[in-house]
């Protein structure tokens, strides 16, 4: 399946929520959006992006994991014109869901990153490492200290950084691509 063809069918964040979210869903997404705050260093990093990144996000307005993560992508896109994120509803695009299954299951959100000219660069999704660490501690009592998060950091701050790490990784793949360097003369 050529997922970049699906990118053209994707909706911007607000249109996705308008079409698929009820009032309760919209309120939950707005609450997280209002909570996501990028640090000056994060904004600076995003401002240095020079390659266009097309990001297709498979999501559901009803999905708790999507509520807690997708607003982060909108904050990133607000910080740089190099990110164009589009959303597809999981249930309406079951063919895409089948293509993006994780561990044999239908999981969301899943982001697929494309170059400016439609080449797939990476896939990332469902939950971030910080979320899984938090879940492991709550469900098993085991703590997984990585030394990365400071005590007291809210989970949303850590998840935002997890996603920013992936967006940054993709940006540097695009920035250092011999094909794109030749195209842009840099």
C-alpha cells in the first residue's frame, strides 16, 4: 500500500476533530492541547528544521492514547512550518489500520513520516517509552529509572520529549539524505 496516497486524504487537526469528535472528545483534546508547553530549547530545535516533513497520523477522536499524544504534534507544527500533520480516522480507513498494525493488533495513534516528495521515512506509534515505563511501574510495581526524566516531571512532559526525539530523528534523516541534499544543493 502506498501510504503517501492516503496522506492527501488526511485532515488537518481541527478538521479531524470537527468531523470525528463529539463535544466531549473535543473538550478532552483541547484540555491536553492547552497543557502541552514546549520549552524554549524545544521551540529552538523545531525552528531549525529545514526539510518538510509530511506526517500521516492514524487516530481516533475517542481514543485516550490519541487524546494524550496528538495535540503534541499540533504544538510541534505550530513551532515550525516544516511539519504538515494530517489525520485519518482508524475506523474509516481500516485498510490503513491493517497496514499499520503493531504486534498484530490495531493500535493508535501511529504516525508515518514522509519526505517532501512522498517517500516513507519512518513509522512510530501507539505509546512512547515514557508511557510504557509509567504503565510498567503502575501495573507491576517495577520502576525503570533511565536517568533522563527528573523526579516530578509530569508524564505529558516526558511523552512530548519522546515524540520530539522521533520528529528530530526523522528531520536529521531528511536533512542528511544524499538525494535531498543534491536536490536542495546543501
